[in-house]
């Protein structure tokens, strides 16, 4: 599984391998707001 984070024109991807027992992985995403309205989008993609 890959978690993607978008903010404006910036993007980062964090891979995560699920072991079926719950869990998490920390990641850091640094961005600079380029307008008064900034959105963050978190997307998770699963490929079997």
C-alpha cells in the first residue's frame, strides 16, 4: 500500500506494508502554503 499526500503542487509518497494486525508508519511532509486557500489530500492505494 502507498499513502500519497498532496498540498498544492507538492506531493510525497510513503510505502506501508500491512501485516494484518493494525499498525502505523510515521512520515513527515513539509510544504509552504502558496495561497490563502490550501488543501491537503491523503490518498491510500492498495495493490494486491
